[in-house]
C-alpha cells in the first residue's frame, strides 16, 4: 500500500508538470524506480492508474486545500467558499486538468475503468453542493427561489466546462467566472440603520 501511494503521489507531480498525454507509463515507472511491468503490478491498466491518480488528487485537495480529512467533514457553507480555492489551484496544475477532462469524457462508457469513479464523484458533488446551498438559504444568504439541487448540477457543469475553455484559452479566470454565478443568487447585504447617513 505504501508503494502504491508513492506511485500515485509521484504520478500527481509528473502529470501536473508534464501533462496527461506526455506522462507515459515508462516515465512514471522510472520516477518511482520501477519497470513498466512492475508499475502495472499495482494497477489493472494504464486507465486504472490514471483513475486512481484522480482519486488521490481529490484526497490531497481535500486535505490540503480544504483542511478536511474527507468531504463529509466539511461544513456545507465552507464547501462553497473553499471550492473556489480548488478551482484557482487547478490553474496551477494543467496536466491534471487535462487528465480529468479526458477521462471524464472517455468514461461515459460503462465499461471504462474510470466510469465508477466519475459516477460516484458527480453524485457526491451534487449532494454536497445541494446541502451547502440549502444551508446558505437557511442563513438568508442565497435566494430562496433557487432550486438547490438544480443549482448544484449547473455549478458542476459550469466548472467542468470552464476547464475545457481554459485549456484552450488560459487567460480565462475560472474562479472569477464561478464567482459571477454565485453573485447571481446571493442575497445582497442589507444596509443597517447603523450606516451613517451621507453628508
């Protein structure tokens, strides 16, 4: 298990730096001191390795960027605000964005090794964001007319679509675009009676 974890962490670094298509099994094997056959001993296939790399990315992002052991440990409201931090971080690891985009498309085939990963990930994300939006609505910070479950689907779709556009045009600020979406459904801060009157 320790060697497998080392492989995944090394693969994260190599793919983030060199890109998904340039990170061959041979290069990944050499980076951890194994032969190609030795590396694939720990995984069923190259696609299985890449799917596990994405799982490890989620685990590392949750622990380091969100300061939580698992997504279930996150406060729902913090989930929304901290998600933007992950989006900003993604701009620093283009190779992993390429890997995510490629596998998310390829894995619509139920026989693909990453199919279960993406099916579960999308389901979890919809659940987490729905809870977060409902919590924000209960606090009076999001418009009550917004359907939380539908908004969660839209948010994930926008984030994934922005990654594709960003790969074509890196000048696009993905986090800023998501902030624009949130601005459309946030309840404006009320002006209190304590606000000084203009002179």
